[in-house]
C-alpha cells in the first residue's frame, strides 16, 4: 500500500525533471497511473467484502508513536476506488482539456501529488500521518486553484482556500495530539475499543470540537463553506476531482472514520445534525440565485456535503447506509455535471446559464451524459440517485422526536438540488439553438467519454444495486462497527410515506425548474446580502488582524539595527532580571573555583584591551578588527578548557564574520558620529546591565549541582552505538542528527533569503 | 589587498586548504573536526582566493553557482537519513555501518554521508552569502 501512495509522489517528482518533454498527446499516458491503482484496489473488493481488514505497518518515528500504518477496510476501499477511478477519468479528460497548455506538466504533477496525498489520507491508520497527508491535499489544492496564476482572482481564491483548510489542518493536529494524550496511542485501530473512556474524559468536548474544525473547513460546512465557490476558479478537471468528488469528502471521511471512536455521544450527533442541516438548506437556496454553471454546481456540492454531515450526525445504521450510497451517487453525478460544464465552457466559450440553450444539436453525447446525471441528481428512478434519496428519507423519518422538522429540511434541500441538477444538466441542451452557438464543434472523444461513463454507471448501479451492495456499501457499514448484513438496496420499496415524499420532491422540483429561470437580476439581488455573509465577516476580521499585526510589527521591526539590539537587551534584562532576583540564592562559593592560570589571565587581558578599543575607536574597520580579536580570545579560552571542536568552529566563524563585516563596512560612508553624548551614556548603561545580568546568571548556574546523566550517556554510548570517538561530532551527526538536518535547512533558507533580498531589483513599476 | 605575494600564494593555498578541509571532515568522527568546521574552512579557502584574485576568477574556478551546493547537500543528508527507512525498515536517521574496515577511510557509515551533506550545505550557504554581499555592496 505504501508503494501505491508513493507512486503518485514519484510521478510528480519525475515530471519536475522531464516536464519539457511532457507535451501534447503523450500526456494521456499519465492516466495509466490512476488506472493501474484502480485495478490494484479492485482486487481487494473480494477480500474486504468477506470482512477482512488489510493492514500494513512501517516504522517511521517509533519513539513518538508515529508510524506509517495503513488500513484498508470498507471505508478506505470506497474512497480509494473513487480517488483512483474518477482520477483516471479526470486524467484522461485533462489531456484533451488542457491540450497545448504551456504548464500541462505542472498540472499533472500537482494532480498526481494530490492523488497520492488523498490515498495516503484515506489509508492512514496513524493520526499524525493522516494529518500530514491532509495538509498535502490542502497544499496541492492551493496550487491547482491558483493554476492560472496570472489571474488575480485565482490567486486570491487559492489563498482563501489554503487559509481556511489550513486552519482546519491545525485544528486536526491539535485534536490528534489531545486524542493521543488521552488514549496513549495515535493508531485509530487501537482507539476503537476505547470509545466509552474517551467520551467520559473531561477533554472529550474539546477534542470533538477540534476534529469538527478540521472536517467542517475541509468539507465546506457553514460558516466555512465560502472557500469552495471561490475554488471554482480552478480549471474544470480540478473542480471535478478535488472540489466535488474527492478532497472535499476528506472531511466526511474523517467524520466517518472517527464515528466509532468519538461518536455515540449527544454532542457529536446534535452538532453534526445542526451544522449539516444549516449547510444543506443555506447552500441549496443559494443555487437558485446563480447564473454561472460552476457556481450552481459549487453550491449544490456544499448542499450535498451538508446532507452527508447530517446523515453521519444521525449515526444509525440506516443513516450510515444512506450516507455510503449517497457518497457514491454524488461522486458519480456531480463529477459528470462538472465534466459536462467543462465541455460546454471549452466548446461554447461560456458558462452563463441564461444564454446557454439548445446545445444538444451540436453536442449530442454530452447532452446524454448531462441528462443522465440530472436524473440521478434528481433522484428519479431508475437511477442510483433514487435509491440514495429513498434511504436518506427513510433514515430521517425514523429519527426520533424531531423527525418531522428534519424531514421538512431534507425534502426542501432535495427539491432545490433537483432544480440545480436540471439547470446544470438539462437546461443548456434544451430549447432552440441560438445563432452564436451554431459553430460549436464536437469535442474530442477524450472529453465526452469520461462523463458518459460516469453517468451510465449511475444508471447501471440504479438498475442493479446489488453491484455495489455487497462490494462497497456493506463493507463500509461493517467497518464503522455497525451490522450491515441486513442491508438490501432495491428500487421498489412498496407504496409508503417515503414514496409519496419522493413523488412530491420530484413534482415540486420540476415545477420549480419551469417557474424560476436563472437570471442576472436574481443574482444581483442576492449580492446585496453579501455584506452579512460569513465570507465578508471572516475576510474583514482577517483584514483587521492584518492591520494590527502590521502596526505591531512596525513598532519593533523599524529597520534600525540599534533599536533591534536594544529591544532584545531590554526585554532580556527585564524578564530574566525579574525572575532572577525573585528566585536566586546569591550564594557563590568562590573557594570551589580553580585558581586563575597565567594563560587565562593573559587572554582575559587581551580581551579587555580589545573591548575598550572597540568602544572608543573612531574607525569602523578598527572596531571590526578589535571584535575579531575578542572572538579569537574566546577561541583560546575554549582551547584552554579543552573544547577543541568549539574552538575550531568559533575560529572559522570569527574569520568569516570579520570578512563579512569588512565587505559591508567597506561600502558604507565614513564613520559618522550619529549618537550624541546622552545616547552613548544610555547605551553604555544598557550594555553594562546586560553584561551584569549574564554574569550573575552564570554564577548562579555554577552554584547548582550539575546533572551529568545526559553527557555521561553520550560519552558512554558514542563508540558503542555510533562507532565514533569524538562525542561532539557523534551527537551532531547521529544522536541528534535530525536537529542538524533542520539546522542546515534553516541555513539554506537564510542564504536564499540573503540572495533574494540583495539580488532582487524590482522594476519601478513593480514597486508598491 | 592584491599583493603579488598573496596572489601567488593563493594559487597554492587553495588546494592545500581544500584538502585540509576534507581531512577535517573525514577525521571528525574520531577527533576534533567534522562537516561543519570542514565546510567553513573550505569556504575560507575560496574567500581567500577571491580576495587575492578577484571574485570573477573564483567564480570561474567554481563553474557552478555555490548556491547549487545547498540542495545537493540537503538531498545527500536527507538520503543518508531515509536510507535506513527504505532499505531496512529502520527508523529515520538510524546509523548504518559497513561491517568491515576499509583501507585509508576506516569504517564507513551513513553518518559520513550525512556529514558530507552538512559540509556541502555550509560551503554553499557561506559562499552564497559572502559572494552576494560582495557583489552588491
């Protein structure tokens, strides 16, 4: 399983080097990767439906309990098949959709990176590795939304999406750490048995809120939903793949995955039901007021995610079954509608529903795909959408006291979703063909075959629901710790309340479709409420925060080195001084000090002279040279106290520092007396106070008994475990090698920073 | 600073100093030294050369921009860290050692490659900073 995840990452790295040759027709070969993975995952269907759970463990950082542990059960399998199956069709579609695009290689690189991250997310058993893959999906989504990076709106949407999902990611990390602390493990499989203990823990509510924060931002739940319509700035294959079929379902996946661990609690259930209900109704209403096809689809996607959250909140076996079926239904019809929209946009050049009409005459196969998808989205038999809707109604109807209220909400949502599906899938193709679209050409088969395949699957699964019943739905319900053996998916449930509600839904929705035509007037009307929308409120508070941090930063980072240094010193003096004088013992036993040798005395004397010279000299160059002498004197002290490694390093560093200083000072104007008498006195007092504090601190430290446990451990094991006799170096490259790794990365970043600051010469027009 | 003595000496000092820096790098595991100091000494060697012969000459001698050494070094250090994960399923940064003693080098382990990575990064960073500043100032 690890290999199947790494394959996508490997391919995107491979493209970095071979991108130049990755143009034109060859790009379709890339779709071999998701296809191979799809085939790979289908062979597990048999074993998984027999109740097997396939696990794999790779040690990563065992000392922190972080492993690369992978679990393939019913839930993961459904998501894996969706990721690779729809991924394959999107890869094929892209090769034609973005043909001759100059950055096609980048696009495929991001796309396969996303696919790999998403697979990692749904296969991870360890919460920490799940978090890392979660963040990787956010990052690849950022690159894909901002793919048209010359467009200001694209960049803005990409940043908003990254900020919202990024905050969710942090929330996931904190939640995972809390949960890890409570249960003592990061493995989800091990947490499954601890549900009652977790629920009775005082931190339970906090943990659940943190996990909700992650799931709601990723799955675009109210009030964090606003990043998703913005994300539609991405090319259509991305909207299809990330922002409707897979990535936005990561939040749903997380909720499903955590239900056996955190669920079965009133807080969990009621929050999910409330948030899901608000989201689905709010965004379903919004679909009425959009004229951009992608806008309609974006809001109907949010509504569908709301329905899923709503169902997970109910938490019964029926509700989870309905959710499982609806995930499949939604992935099939929504991906189709997005692909159809992409074709319309690509061939006819617009996505405005108010002008699109009669395209069936020029784009017949696309019209079929759109029609079938609209049927499935509307829940009209014999599509799989019908079964999904029946199951949703059934589980809501059986849900306790509030059943009537919840029922009303879900029916309203379904009616509006039917409307949205019809507008997106049927409206562009019906009516008379306007003149401006007469010359619309049939697209390449690579574009229209994927949506046809997806739409047909929606109908085939509807007629033969047994195809997905045993293979996907039952294993998913079983993997949630529920008993899914009684599930029987079928089209005909007999004549009952649910069927009547279904008929009402279809009738009212269709009526709505004929009564309300999308218009710019309606869109303009709803735009008036923009000021009170969550998006405006949240972006405004961001702007305020930005302003605050800007002025706060300017207060301290004012560009004068002397102010930086004095700020650091003042804070250090005040804070350390305060805590020092409160706790210090003031007992320095001078008898324990070794006698001062001649060498130490001479070195100190040299240092003292150099210090006095540095302070009073009138030449910068001389001051720098004197500073160098102080540095070398310190090196000699290191040698005297037998720390040769430190001395060598300090020696080289001091040499380079002097060179750097000289390079910079050489170009500065002549030494000027910028500071007056008063300022010098002030600076003098400040430095003396600083020096005194540090000296007192060191004396205090010496008075403490030294614990040599750590250094003894290193000294004893350096040769045994790391085959080295130089303990300092062994610590650097072996015992604490990860620290060194990060340090050299920081060094490299600093160098890049210096290079960028000095080499970047902005043109006058680019300067702000 | 371009005296004839320094200019002549720098031609011979550069290889000697570089050899010395590699010596320091290799002995690091048993005696004072290591990748960090070694890298600094190598940078000083190049800086000295640039003082004596001019920055352009040093750059020509280097052929590539010193900045390229940073990713190479980072990659090397990272590879030394992940090799145990990939090959032997051991945790990240586990030290691997070649069982037998080799002539001249002594025992060979992944730590040496890690240290070599540190060495390259340090040379790349120091030279990038110093060259950039001396060019633009």
